[in-house]
C-alpha cells in the first residue's frame, strides 16, 4: 500500500513542488518575525518573515485592509544563495547579540501601529527583540536612534520580505543608507 501511495505521489504534477517549496522537517528556524498590526478597530497577527536553515523562507500576507477574518496561508519560497548569505551574515554579527529586548517609537501612535516580535535562534536560547513601529530614520530624528545592528537587521528583514512577497518596500533614509552600504562589495 505504501509503495502504491509513493508511486502515485511521484506521478503528481511536478509544478506543484516548484511552486510551494517546503522546508525539510529537520530544518531549524533561524529567524522569525511575527507582526502585530493594531488599529482602533482590530488587531491582526501574522508571520511577517520566517527563515529556515535549509534556505526556505515563509511569510503570510497581512489581513489589514481585508475585511475577511480568515487565517491566510503561509507562502513558502526558497531564498537565493545571496539572500540566504546576506540574512545569515546579519544574524551572526556579534553586536546584534547585545541589542536590547524592546524598542518603541518616541511619538504618540494615534490610530494604527505595527509591532515586530523578532526571534533569532542562538546557541542555548533564542534572542527576542520587540520593535514597535520600526522606523530608524524617525528614531534618529527624535534623538533616540536604534543600535546600528538593529537598523541593519530591520532593514534587511523589510527588504527580504518585499523581495519574497512582491509587496512594496519604502525604506526610510536610514535603511537606504544601510542597504546601500551592505550591497557594495567589500574590498
């Protein structure tokens, strides 16, 4: 019976495998970013970005702006070698391990906000960082700049999600500076 089921599975359309890569069951989560978008009327929590050790990544489309309350499925994609190297390089920077656990904007949030809960897998235990309204340019303007390692991480998270999801990414001046610096070859 198992042989027949396996053979039938192999005869299925190959394009299904290409469209929806799945991470191996033994793949570890290297990075997880859970976003909580809050308005005066609702709260929406979703997987903003999850990166696995086997180069797969997943995200969920945000439901804000969508009146339906149903859970949206996670979309899985395989990162390019360059994308994977870039994000793992950022995650392995020693200064990132010293970043504090919580950062907030220093201005009043009136009707909408997005909070990231970032978990980075470290030997021993995960590092968790909460960021309310990631906006490094505004934080610098308000004289409460984020640590450089957090700016680099947050900007790369936004860039990677945009690349995977096809959503627009409008990085602020700090992210433009950081992403320009990280995309230039080191001499």
